[in-house]
């Protein structure tokens, strides 16, 4: 299940990892979470909840800026008009 709590737990695990983390792991979690939301508007709202939760985190992990950048890329992707 890729609900908000589960996704945030996956992110926390990545932040705590001692080895460098591949951003692909976070991307997989983001995609799994967003794919649960039916439709573009629901995905935008789901991403907003995810970004709000991550924005509150204060971590010295070098992975946190990468995670926030990945979330920003998804925001940009969701804002693009469909061709």
C-alpha cells in the first residue's frame, strides 16, 4: 500500500541510510503514492500533502535536498499542460 504514512516512512528510511541513496528509490515511492490518486487533481492534492510533510523535516541528510528536488520535479510535471 502506498499511502501517505507508508511513503513518508520509506523516505525516513532513505534519510537515515548510512550509504548514499539512489534517488530512484524515492522516485519509485513517489510514483507509487501518486498512482493511487485517481486523476490529475487528486494527484496534485496528494503531492501537496507529501511536500507539506517533507517540508517540515529538519535533517542534515544529504539526501533531503535531493528528495525535495524530486518532489518539485513531480510538481512541475503535474503542472504541464497535456498535449
